[in-house]
C-alpha cells in the first residue's frame, strides 16, 4: 500500500468537442488517496517470482 498525493489543479477553460461551446472547468483542491497493490503483497509473501510463467491449458498455443 502506498499514499498517492495529487496536487491542486487551477480552474481552466475548454471547448465541448460536439457543440464547440466554451466551458469552464472548476479548480480542485489537493488530495491524498491510498493505492493498494495486491500483486506486490503476493510477491512479498513469496507467491510469485520474477520468472514465473502462467501455466497453459491444453489447447492454448500462442
């Protein structure tokens, strides 16, 4: 798990691609969110190695 910090964004203008009408996008405050990585947890637990290959079922030839 890790914390991801997103910086604040300023208000900006844009154009609706369908109607060509000008739009004003509101400013957003800075935020923090938690990012979970189940793959990393599985690797740390020893469930996977770097060279692990998925097993192919019979009939799966790539």
